[in-house]
C-alpha cells in the first residue's frame, strides 16, 4: 500500500492537527498555527521514504508473527517426554526454523526467502 500525504504528515509533524482531502498537498487543511506546515517537497520526500521502507516493515512484521505462532515450541516441557504426553519430537527443527525467521526480525529485507515451517510431530510415551 502506497504511503499518503496523511502518512507523511503524521511522521513529519506527529503533534499537529490537520486534515487531508484527495490525498494531495493542496488538499491539506492545517489546524496547528503553532507548528509550521511542512513544505510540499518535504511531504513528497517523506512519502518516498515511507514507500521504500514498507517492504522492510512488512518483513519485520511477518517475522514477528511467525515467531509468535511458534512460541509454544520453546516451552521446555513440550518436548520433554518425562513432562509431557504426548511430546514434541521435532523441537530441533522448530529451533532451526525460528533461528532463520529471527534473522529477518532482527535484519529485515525487502524480499525475504521464508523458510518452511515444520509440521509438529508428536509421540506418546
């Protein structure tokens, strides 16, 4: 989704009061006389910055979501046959997967190659 004039103004002047019509600079209604309205060039530059950052942010958000979805695999007793019945037999695969995903959470990229999430394998005592 492309950034808008509104998005740019929120970044450039987070405490200002304003409205935006038609997603155009000319459509800005500025209600904060104590805060200078950013120039059209500044708004356009911020839109470009936001658009360039969007894939990086999406990568980081997806990585966080994937880690959240597999957090349960890190609970110690889930893979311990002495504490859990049934127990997860492929916890090491999840650990490898989570380490690969965590790299994208820490160092997001615009076009990630996501690892395949393992399927939980269970065994009973």
